């Protein structure tokens, strides 16, 4: 499976279906509107000590310059190419298991974790490298990496080698890590009109929002 599957709950349906159809200009940075529960897979990732999930120093957003854009494009492209997609069920025998890729294979969240690790090792502050969850077609969701810059938030996605501003990515963003704590998540206010093709999908849940 290529993605995390989520239950479609009423507030999300209302948000998607009532969004204005007219094109709008959006703030270059994602809007944080409150706290959110971490994805179950990330909660277990932290609980089992598979990665750092504590407090972290919040620094200024990374300067958006040619060097940074070249770096994040390179990392996005190279990790996408290097990591062969294998579902958690195939690899670990469970529906959801967040971890760093083993033997250059993993699911979408493993790819996002790997990009976060590579960029951190390259000197990008961890408070500017945030895991995020976005809702895609048919009630599924995907894990992504968001890079916080002084020119806005940019998204690294397993599905494309392009690095786009968050508001150009055709997913409904639900939540992301808090900048000050790797184990805590924040709710995002994304009111863009996103066509999720909900009628033809299923609402079977593999992971609650």
C-alpha cells in the first residue's frame, strides 16, 4: 500500500465540501490552529524509542536561498529514487510501523523520516524539518516532510521530485509536528478547495486522525 488510510470524519468532509471554489492567495506558511494527536504510527515510533521525540530548540526559519533550495531538491530526488516502496504489512507484518528505512525500502512515512534525517545531517535545524500528514484521494492520507523557511513552507513528497510551496500541493493538510517538540503534533487550518473524490472511496480506517 502506498499510503496511510484514514477514516473520513464529518469535520473534514464539511471543510472540503464547503471550501470556496474561487482561486485564492494563501499565506506562504501553514496555519497552525491548535494541538493534534500524533499519528498512531509516530506515537509508537516515539514510545518504542526508534527516534528522538523530545523537546528541541526553535530557531528562526531557514533562509530561503539558492543553496537551501538546491539541497532540499537534491535530497527529495535522491531519497525518492533510493527508497523502494514496501508496505508496512509486507515488511513488518503490521498495518502501521513508522521507522527509518531498512535496506533502502520503506513506506511513505519511512521516506519522510529519511529525508528529515538526511537534511538534519546536512545542517538544516530540526525545528524547521517537520513531519506532516495530508489527506489525498479516496480517504487515504500520506506522510510528508515540510521544510520551514523564511519564504514559506515547502513540501517534500514521495510522489514527486518537485519541491512545492505547501499551498500548491493537492492534499488537504491535517497536522504536522510541533516545532518545539518532536513528539507532539499541531492541527493545521487548510481551507483550500481540494478535490478528494470522496464519493468513490471507502472510509475504512487503519489509523484514526
